[in-house]
């Protein structure tokens, strides 16, 4: 066990030091989706796996398989990514930087995105009355909020509404809030009150729309998208006076919703308690634990095989399985008819096909950096900034979801399509010399 624990912690520290090197000397590499994803993988999974290595060793029949997935995957992935696409990453990073006033923001883009957001929100509310949404349940009947969240989106009969709302959360509102936030800053600095007020309306509608089902994460991700766009614009120069309030805002919204969902009185003591015992674990512990459940199930009950991929299972005449629900029912204490214990594709693909999936997972990770070829073709700096920030936010889901699910359902590919469509009608704004 000592060797296992030492190997876990050494790998974690080595990955951390490589990230420090990248941040200090090669900050432009953070525009690469692979580096961004691995940063979240490192924070959400690798550290927890290192600290809980003794328990993991005792829990799993084959603990070194988990070591390869949780520790060697980010270390090898980051090492490989470090040696690829430097020049192109630097060029895209250079395009993103500058002042707020230099950005070319077109109200036409904002209007299009806002109309889409309003249309999808109306479609959703036509299928789910406001009183039956998860958000309403938080205020009216907190004890039913968990089930209401499932019923108000995941268990909807209409696939059109489910996918439309999913794209609302992951594609249209992230692009809109970045554009609206920077346009708000421009209007404030130019003392244009009407324009600033219009931006606030767009931001308010966007945040309200994404939290209608009652989930905590979408609202926090919108805040994160704005903060990340600001960091990219300033070449990731972190100023504590702005950085720490931004972090508090990102984690604060989920905490407030959690307190209200549990029917507790919202005060400072309850806020701090749920921040420490709920949100902290949700970010830094649970992603690793859910991955551990998938590995444990595979090692004790057998690999799921192609049945875990419904469309492929149908081709081979096998009954499809919804693996996240299988894991949810076996390992969680919630007494619900439906639930999803989703995990990173690194762990889920292991539970499907075994260690042979490891090479595919690495190749899939590195393939995401092909998006740099698309980023490099953008003409409008503001659309590019919104696209990169939204795409990176969408890619966070790779730490907790299957690879193809993020590409399609979480809007990773659609963000590129929508942003390119907006960029097509924007004038050229890059006038700096290419690197």
C-alpha cells in the first residue's frame, strides 16, 4: 500500500508543478481545451485521489487501474499537450488580449442570441409550467425539489424541449452573457445608460432561464464564463481585489440555491456550513468518488461493454443500459426512481471496455486541441473571446461526463458552429502583427 500511496501523491505533485510552469512561462497554452480540461481534472479528481489513496487501495480489487486513470492520465495528457501547438496557441492567446474598449461588439449579435434565448425559454415553459419547475419547488416545496429537478428536464417526454434547453444552457446563454457583459462595460465607460440597462436585462433573463429546472450548476457556470473571459482578455493577470470576489460569486449562487432547496433559513452560518460540507465536496471530492464507483463496479460486477452505448447496443441487438442510473442506484443513498451518477469519460469508458480505453481517452483529449485551427480563423475579437470562454466552460463537463455527450449534448461542437456564424458577418478587427 505504501508504494501505491507514494505513487499517487508523487504523480499529483508532478502534475501540479507542470501546471505552475505553464502558468508562469507558457500561459498561452491555457487556450488549449486539453490543458484547460486537465486543470479541472487535476483540481477535482487528482488531489482527492492522492489524499484518499489509502482508502482507495483498500476499496478496489485492482487499485493500480484507478491510479492509471486518476493520476497517470492527467500527467501524461498534460505532458503530451505541452509539446504540441505552441505557436498557434500563442497566436490565439494574443488575439484575445487587450482592453475592453478595443473590443468590436455588435448589437446585432446580442439581439440574435437574446431572441434565441427567449424563444427556447418560452418553449420550455410551454412544456413545464412555471409552478412545476425545479426553481419553483425550491421556494414552494423544498422537500420535493430533487424529484422536481428530474421531472422538469431530464424526464420530459419531448426530446425537442430537452435538447433545446440543454443548448440554451451550454451554447446560447454563455455566448450571450459574455457579449452582454463586455458591452455593459463599454456602455458604462461611455455613460450610455440605455445600452447598459439593456445588457442587464439580457444578463438577468439568461441567469433566470438556466436555473428554471432548479439545478445549481448552470448559473454558476455562467458567472464562471464571464470571469474566464475577463481573465483571457487580461492575459490571465490575476488581481486579488477582483479575483476573490469573482470566486465567491461563482460558488455563492449554488450555495444559496442549496440552502433554499433544503428548506433552511438563509443566513451566514447556514451559508458557510453548506459551502464547506456541500459545495466544497461537490467540486473537490465527489467527482473522484463517482469515478471510483464506476471502477469498483467494473472490477466487482464486470464491464458494461457496448450495452453502455445505446446506439451501438441497438446495432448489435443488445438491450441498452443507462450506466449513470445503475451506479446511482447502487452507490448513493437517495431513494429516487431516477438519478445520474455521471463521471468523466476516463472512468466511464474504463467501466465499459477496461484498460484498453486508456489510449483512446488520451487521443480523444488531445484531439480537442484541433479547435485551435478554428479559433485561428475568427475575424472578430469579441466573438472569438465569447467562443473560447463558452467552449472552455462547456469542456468542464469532460471531467464529469462521457466524451461524446459533451461534444453534442453539452454543446461543445455547436458553440463553434454558432460562433462562426456570428463571426462570418463581423468585420475584421485584428490589426496586430501575427506572431
